[in-house]
C-alpha cells in the first residue's frame, strides 16, 4: 500500500511524502488478520485508557500515540517506509 500527499503554494511544492507498507501472510497469520485486529485492539485499549482526544477520529492525532501505534504496526509488516520527496 502506498499513500502519497503533497502540498503546494504559489512557489511550488512545500511538502511531499509517500508512506509505503507491504505485508503478507507468514507464521504469524495473514496480513489482513494482523493489520485489522491489532489496530482495532490498539483503538479499544486507547479508548479504555481515556487517551483519545474528544470527538470523532479516523486515527490518532497526538504524536506520541501515533508513534506508539506505528511502532506496533512496524512489527506486523515486512516493509514500512516513508519517502521524503522534498
């Protein structure tokens, strides 16, 4: 999976990064099982601990929480990278 986002102003591109993740089934189970069930469990644990900011969220917005989640996800995939195009 690749997700790329760039931001521009009148002078041109000011920010451009691509996030790349690749995962497949292995001895730990299918990639789908790992990459769906673990984030759901993280969300439940985070909600129970009261660590989410109020309101509806698609993903954690707090840097420490996001880093913790991505650290967990990094252990579940075979490849994870951020490409900085600037």
